[in-house]
C-alpha cells in the first residue's frame, strides 16, 4: 500500500499522547490524509493490510499505520467494510476491537428505500424508531 | 497480575473500586521508539513552552487515568471505568474557585474522558488563573503543564476531590 501522502508526523504526534481509543479515533477520523488513504485504496486492500500486519512485535510506527488504515476503513461503505472486518481477529491489537466498535457505531446507512404512495396521505407522526448511528427513521402516517 | 493470552506484552491487574466493582485495565511493556520520543518531545515543547517533563522516559505501563486512579501501575482507558471509580470511591465535584492542590481534573469531549491529571497548584492570579496540572500523556511521559496548555481539549473540564 502506498502511504506516501499519509501525514505520518501528525498521526504519530496524536498517537504518542492518546490515552483513550476515542481520542485517537476523533483525531484520525478528521485527518485529511486518512481520508485520502481511503479514497485511493479499495476496502479489500485496506482490510488485507490490517490482517497481515497484526502481530505482537509490531513497532510504534507500525501501530500508527494500522490505526490509520483501520480508521480509513470508516470512510468506506459499511456494506463493504463490515463483512471484510468480520474475518479479522483484532484481539491482539491494542485498541483494535475498541476502535472497530467506534467505527461501526459511526457508520451511516446509504440505504434509500422509495415507496410509491398517494400524494396526500395525511399527517406524519413523530418517529416511531430512530437509530442514533444511522439516518433510518420509521414513521407512522395517519390517513 | 495476569498475563494476557493474546499479546505477550500485555498483563492485567486485579483492580477494583472501593465498592468492589472490577476495573478493566492493562499494562503494556512495549515503549515508543526512541526517534518518535525525541521527535514528539521537540514538537510538544515548541507548542507548549510551559510544559515540564517530570519523568524522562516514556512508558506504556500506565496512562493518565492509570496515574491518577491506578497508582501508576496500569492503564485505564475506558471512560465508563473512570466514572465508576469517581462514583464508587466517593469523589465529589469541586467548583473551579475552590480547587486545591491534590484535586483530580478530568477533560471531557462528547462524554469521553480523554484525559485526567492531578492539580499541583490551584488557579490563582500568579498563575494567570490557570491551574498547574501533573498528568501522563498517553504512552509518553508525565508532564507538568498549565490546565489549558496540553494536547487535550480543555473546553469541558471538571475537578474532583475524595471527601468521605
């Protein structure tokens, strides 16, 4: 994988003072070089990098690269990333499982359902169900 | 101490609150690379000129929450664990004007307690009304710093004191 555009210096700075996985996620998620990493690599390439890189003897730099790739995956579509990541054991990676759970919780749905209905149906009640982690809303329509 | 079965560099302590609730924690025996340590030291000293390193060698054995709540023996990295300790151990919130040396400070962002430390000097005019904190910065070193001069978001801070 090509990391030449990754802002490694900034990512290391963040890693060195991170006390929690949430801190690392917040700062890496908004990093433009991680967004570029996501744009220039497909989901398979990114997830394969993680699965081949996890081992107990990885250095601090290796850890920064893995975290960058893991959070780059959060910029990819959930329907691609979730099946790919289910095959990877993150238990041996410090903050691996925690970061992945934060990524999953922050995926937004790309699902659009179109239903043909008469133009004037009536009043739409407040949402019956709404998930914080997606933009899916279930509503009841009173005719 | 229990050795981790997934990574030989990790181990866990049996850590409980005073009410007997388990606190998840781990020690990591790996340290950050020397070139990273030196590079980051230069960057942060340049960015926060008032910072003073209290310890000279980085360690991943403990982090900020482990320094404040785990006697520098382990890392505590879940906000829920920190909240459980504050509750179970009888910490009471202290208003900024009543802060004293020895009080605990926590930095909160969207519910995540991203940092904690111990007050060394309360916020007095001589310190430009900024408390001086000692805290551990991730796997880096322990640092003395003014409350608003660190890599952590100090927009929402809270002070606590054990008062039983």
